């Protein structure tokens, strides 16, 4: 059994926020007399909120960790379906549930963060066979505070100072820690399946990775800055970031790469659905009334992420699509794959899809 110090070292070793919940769960399972730990986060899509269990571990072994990018939102439980979690979240205090007698099993629920966070709201759910002592609960609180401190430090390094969106560095981290690793795994399965019909049959039932990267650039931003000044131009950036947050799903990763250049990394099963998401964003920006500026538009481009892509190569493809949109009149969304199929860029890849500008 690892000691508390060993778990603290492990929590502070990571440089990836997505791994912190798993590390916290393992520490609690290892150090306390509990049977199960669940960490649930609040996810939003088109104004609806649901619970996503990002980590679930059992003392006897087994459990799961969910990649938020790959979740099917409609399969998640609604907030009201877990009323105790919701009560804990709204009250921001621990709830103790005795469900089989005064001295029997307990469920303890604690807010993941003590402050109210729009994007990071969540609950720690601890299942035990008996009442936890004051010393046990103190250890829970200590580990939770270490988790919060590490999360805040990593969040600060991952965020753009002006808009609060993810920065360019965090795109590299997402690529190498999750997206490309998964795509390489699928490619490896394909090579193995070539020598094994049974594995090939099993792989046909696997869902493909289907990661997509998109770019969005504010049209004529240099003219906005020249006409209205630096402060108003910064306000435009902030408002575009707000529109992005309100348009895309909570679990889509939204970036400000530099200047007026924004991005989105998302998991989606269909190219047309990705187009629809960027079209919603483009339309929402167009109809938004920007103070002192009025009408602002964006040009967008997106591409699928392939196993041999790097963050830079995938980003370059999105920028080619954005450039095509701007040269075609601006205020458009273009698919790089669609443009390739139409013969604008190189050879058409061996993928399915619809021809999209």
C-alpha cells in the first residue's frame, strides 16, 4: 500500500489535468477504507447539462476512466437524475447519506471545487461500508486541496491570459497524450488484424477515433484594431471567445492560438456534424452585436486528425481551409477534406464524407 507522501508526489508529478481525477481516485481508494470512488463532472451541450463520470474505481479492482471528448452526451444522466449530487454541487458542502442503517454503509459527496465554476463543476462520491472517522475525512480534504492546487496551477499554464481559453501548448499536450496515442492504437490493431481474421471481425465493431481540429479567424481584424483601437479589439476577442463557449459543447476543447486565431478540437462521428457545429458558431458571431463595432464575421476551416498528423500539420490543414474561405468572400466554413475531394489541395484521401466547401 502506498503511503500518503507517495500519493502526494504522484499527484504533483503530473502535467496533464485530465489525469488528476484518476490519480486522486487511486489515492483515496488506496489510503481509506472505502469500496468505491466516483468523480462526476457537469457537461453541457446546447444549454442542457448532464453528469459525466470521468473516473470510477473499485477497491476490489476494476473501474473506468472516460475521455470527455469521446462521450455520447445523450447517454449521460441528467442533473436532476442524481439529486444528491446536485444538492452537493449547489450547496458546495459535504453530504452524508446513510442508506442501510445508522451504523451501516455510507455515501459521502463532496464538491470537487469549493468555489462555483462554470466549466469545472463536479462532485467526488465516496462509498464506504461504514462511517468514516474524522481522521479519514480530514485525509479526504487534504488530498482534495492538493488536487485543487495542482489543477489550478496546470489550468493557469494551459490558458490564454486574455480570453481564458486553452492555449497553443495545451493543443500539443492533447494531441500527444490522447488523440494520436489512440489513433496509433487503432492503426496497430489494423496491422494485427491483417494476420488474424478473428481480430479483424472484432475491430469492425470498434468506433473509429473521429477526432477533428478546426480553426476560426476573425475577418478583417487588423481593420477593427486600426479603426477602434487596441482595447476595443481586445473586447472583440473576449466576446468571440464567449460566443465559442456558448456554442460548442463543454467537452470540446476550445483554444485561442494567437491574435485573432481560435481553434476547436472535438470528437464527432460525422463530417457533416462538424460542419454544422462550425456553421452554428459562424452564424452566432454574425448575429452578435459587438459594442462600438457592430457586425463581426469569422472564417472557419476544419479537418480530420489522422494517425500521421502532428499538431502543426493538422493545424496547417485547417489554416489552408480558412484561407480558402477568406479568399472566397469570408464569413464561410470550409472542410479541408471537402476541398481535397474537389481537387484544390493534393490527392483525395481514402475516407468517406460529403463534399463541403
